C-alpha cells in the first residue's frame, strides 16, 4: 500500500518537493544518532530511500521528548516543516511539530557504536542494513542489478530463467549440493537411503551455473541472459568464496569469441558508468572508509582500453618476473589469483583479457582452436580483484563435443545438451559474471561475504 502522507527522505534532501509540501511533511525512519540538551534535541533518521540521513530539530518546549525511547535503532514518525539546515552536513532539515515513537530500541541494541568490524557484523547480518556500510552496499547492489537488466534489455537480449534444480554439473568440478526429499535419519538397514526412492527418482543438484540451459534457449531466442543464484559446495574459506552467490550469464547465438569480447568490454564499461553516475554518495563513503583508490578503479574501467594477451604470453610475463609467487607459474598450469593480481595490478594496471587457455585445464564445452591444444576462451581480470568474468566460444561441432564429453566420462544426463548440436547448430558464445565479484570491485570491499545480504559459506550460515 502506498503511504501518500509519508515523504521519502531522499526527496527532501534532493529538494524534490514543492514549497507548499515543505510546510508540512511527514517522515518515518530509524534513529541513527540523537543528541539532547535542555532546550533543543537533534535526531538523525534514515528510511532507506537515501544514503544520507535527515536531521530532525526538536524544540523541547514545544514537542514532548522521551529521551529514553529516542535511542539509536528506535523507529519514529515526525511531522514538521522543511527548513534550510544551519549546519554544513546537509542542505535541509526538519523543524519538528509532532514526534511519535513507533517502536523503541533500548541500550542493548547492538549497533550503538559508529564503527564495527565486519567480522562482528556478520554475526548479526539481520541488522547489518542499519549500518552505513551495508546501507551503501544495498543501494549499490540494487543499482548494479537494475543496470544489468537494462543493459541487456536495451541490447535486445531475452531474460530467461534457468532451473535451480538440475541433473548436471556444468563446470565438472563436482562441488555440488545434492538435493533430496528423503530424511536420511529414517534410513535403516532394511530400508537404506536410495535415490530411486527420491521425489525425482534420481540424483539432483543445486545449480552451479545456468549456462547449459541458457545455451539451449539461445538456440531459439538468439540472445538470452540469466541472472540468478548459484551454489558451490566448495570448502574454501577465503575472502573470495561463498557457497551461494549470484551469476549473470548471457549466451549469444552467432557470436564468436571476438564478438563476445567487444560485448563484454561495452557491458562492463556501461554498468560501471551507471553506478559512478548514480551512486556518488556511496562511492564517497567507500572511498573514505573502505578503499581510498576506489575512484581510480572507476576511472581505469571507464577511460582505458582493456588489455588483451594470450595465456602463453601471460605465462611468459610471469616467468620473467622477479616477484616470488607462492604458486609457481608455468605452461600447462592454471593462472592463480596471485598471478592474475600481478598481471593487472603491476604490469598492465588496467582490465585485461587473457585468452586461449590449454584445453586440459578448461571445461569440456569450450571450442577447440585449430592447434587442438587450446580453446577459444577468455578470463577478464580486473585490478584489485583478479578474475571477474570467464567466457568462451562454445564448441558447436557435434562430433568434437561428443568426443570431449566421452573423454570426460559424461553420462546420459547430458544427452540433451549434445542434442543442441545435432540439428541446426551454429557458432555461439557466452560468459559468466560473478555479481558479487563486480560488487567487490565497485565498492572496494575485500570480502565477498560483506557484499551478500545473508552470506552462506563453508562452516557458516549467517
């Protein structure tokens, strides 16, 4: 239901209301800070519509002030007049005529301090949106998501929904969550647990990627994209790993690898520019408290042409480096995160495409190059983060794909995928953007768990 009486704080701070409306506005919000004196009280509130909070000025002789109920975390309703602020923090404030406490918070409210560690806040993730950091994260996350949808819609893509329950492990890494309708605790020696007794009658997993299904949809809809949750049962406990995260996965019929690199560059620049233009308050906050070099990150994306080297060239650069790596680089080995960071942070100092990896370290579905040793793929590396996008031209040749699938021991669960190459196959390509990785880049936040509202990771469900 729309509350016509309540005015969002954002509209007041941006002067988006008429002079007549300013005479008598009603605002609702949660108290961030409060200061009381004998004659006047100052209460800062936020309603989620704006990163900046709004100051309420209360003359104690005219309005009843219950100090014990007006603590940080309490929710209030205020009615009054919008006036020019006497301080420098904001342009407007409200001279309060009426003030009501909707629900009081007491001194046990955990967010009394102005600054808390992220480790502490993860333990109370249900309250994190009340902090400046996670309000800013929520605003940027919403903007980034809506911008992604707009970009693909404007570019003629169809938004599709890949299944969350699947029979396939797209990446072949085996890091899947199995799903069952049975209660394993009720299994007995005479009636043991069996997938045949399950709802689907077979093993089913939570999806690790919507790519394979998106490929099938692209074979009729042309250009499609999925944007949804994915799941990895990866025991890693690093700042880059989460068990539940979001992926953006476009698939394009008739695109080769070069077509996709052009699209990828334009896509990243476009969504970065939208966040830069519309989230300046949040960017200033992140720059001050999280990552001082954040504006430079935006500038690098927006102004630089992306670098472009092959996997072999990358390994040659790493081999010539005098830097000591924990994992030794070398032809045939994957490019580790520390290698990625060296390439983008110290050598190229801008986003970088690394292409044509050995087929032995990449998934079965990537198109084999003419050398029969490498595949038509890329990783897009970003300064300060490392890989944010992985993509490839998909293998469209039936016989080659069939041979690779057999070599990987893939069973009948993937027969439908091979079918997409049986009739009317065409060159096609796609990539996957880790949404949280992009959030980390645009906010400077170092831990993926702090750009997820309710993080799920190894050993922990917050």
